[in-house]
């Protein structure tokens, strides 16, 4: 997910703006990310009127301030008093940024995830089949798990991917959670047994394997892939702006250094091309596409690239409504839901829109917890409840899929 700078209008007053201020000169010991964020602190600004939102937006352009949602902490400490004058609520975190960037035990490095997949392929061969759809830019295999009972040759299928954006670690955590829960409850849960008996699930725990690896070893807030650009020193493409559906229109950038860079052409990224090829070959079989992102607590469906109603709106809207209610039943967390363009923002070249335009009738993008307090640095204590509630939503969508509503 990549939130815009500061929108004007009513919603601006509800949007906490998180800024990173570089180098407060407090000694911090950190072995992570080459001390890239050592000593940084977080402040939050909440504009309470349209006038304040516009003023903050202007300041952003004047000072070249970057928000943490774009991964660019470039503000300076001396601007804090000036910024405070434009917001009634402005707080500065006492906690060093690096201290909150520890590695949750339930988040896994790509190497651990790969080992976990190999292990499941051996120990649960009756329900799991592991395969690769291709290789990443840096040559890493793009592994997928095929989950389901091999009861008959042809079954409808659901595609699930996580980690299109590298820094959104809760996504890969959920993909692993989904597989674990499916295997553990297959015998005891009638709904899960029905799901695995009647459907196949193609699950890609880490879509952007190169970027995910880089987020563990170099830059915790890295978003894009890691492909090289011949004209610029900037690396990577936004893998969720690289699909062939209104490619590089509104909500995407042509500049290689931007976080929403759409790439030199559609499917320029080998990761996107490999998955698109796999889905195209199985477009008649795959009935649902689910992509997991963070953060915003939203359940989104097409379109992203335009303000328009999809043909099967009633079915998709009903599935979304029931899913967010199921999710809320666990811990009371309420998700907003609706078309991505009007619920979040307009963006072109997204995987969700591409899947829908290529004949997959149920296409959803989850924006998991939270709404900005922790952001991409969701603490370990919130990983289990986030996965637990999201599992209820996914099961609800899947059961909806098994009914006659397309």
C-alpha cells in the first residue's frame, strides 16, 4: 500500500500523517538494515480541517518532507515547531525508531519460508504440492503451494498472493498462517474440509522475493522489486503498478526513482510476468483472486483505475460485506470495504484489476492491520490476531464462492 501525501476534503481530518525525522543524535545500537534508521523518531500530525490539510500539503512541497508511507524519511528536526503550528494534534514518539523495528518471531525471512514450504511438501503430500512459476530478477525461484484434496482431476481454484510490496511483512505472515490453519483443521472443521475437497488454493507466500529479501537485509521500508534501470541508479518497479490494465495511468509514475514506478512496459518484471502467465493459463479454473497488503484495514474490489461499477457488483459487494462482518466478529476490528478507487485511491496497473479484467469474477485486495499507528512495523503481539480475523474473512469469501453467485 502507498498512501497519497495529504488529501484535501473531509477525509483529511481523519488521516494521521506519520513523518520520520532523521538523526536525533541519540546513540542507538542496531545491527539491522546497516543502521539505516538508527536514531530516527516518529511524529504524527492530524490535520483537523481542510485548511490545515492544504497548509500541510504546501509545507510538504516546500520542505521536501517524506512520509513513512512512502518510505522516504527526509525531514529535519528543526522543522518540527513549524509543522506543529498547522496541526492541533502533533506528537513525537519517545521511542527510538530503530527500537521498534525489531524482527517479529512470527515473521520469517525468505530462506525460512522456503524451507517451510519444502517441509510441508514432504509431510503433507496428500494436500500440498509445491512448484515454481518462474524466477525473480535476481534468480530466486517463485514458489507456489497448491493446497487441496486431489479428489478429482478438475476443481475450481482460488489464487492467494502475499508480499507484492516488500515491506508489508504481515502479508507473508498471513499466507503462512492460512496454510497452517488449513492443514491443522482439515479433519476437525467441516467448512475447511469442504473448501479443500471442492477447491484448490494456489498460495504464493512471497510474490516479491527479491524486494522482501532486501527489506530484511538492507532497507526495512523497501517497497519495489529489485530490477536495475539502465539510465538511473534507482532500483525496482512497483509490482502492483506493472500489470497490463490501464498501465501507467493515474496513480502510477513513469519515474524509476518513485515508489509507484510502473516499469518500462507492462509485465516488465519477471515476477509479474510469471504470475500473469500462470493465471492466464488457468483463467477458466480460477474463480477468486485474493491479494494481501498492508496497511489500512480495508477490503477492496475493482475497479482501482476508474470510478465505475463492476458488472457483478451485487455478488462481490455481498461477499465483501459478509467477509468484513466475519472479520469483525473475532476482535471487533472494523474494516472499510468497497471499490478501491473510491475507498482508498485511484491506481492503475494493479494485479486485482488485471485479474478481474482477465475473467476472474471475485478479485479482492486486503489491506491488513493497522491504520497507521504501527504501520508497516506491526508488532509481534498483533500478528496472531490479525491472521486469525483475516482467516475468518477468507473462509467467508471462499464459502460465498461455492454458492451460485457469479
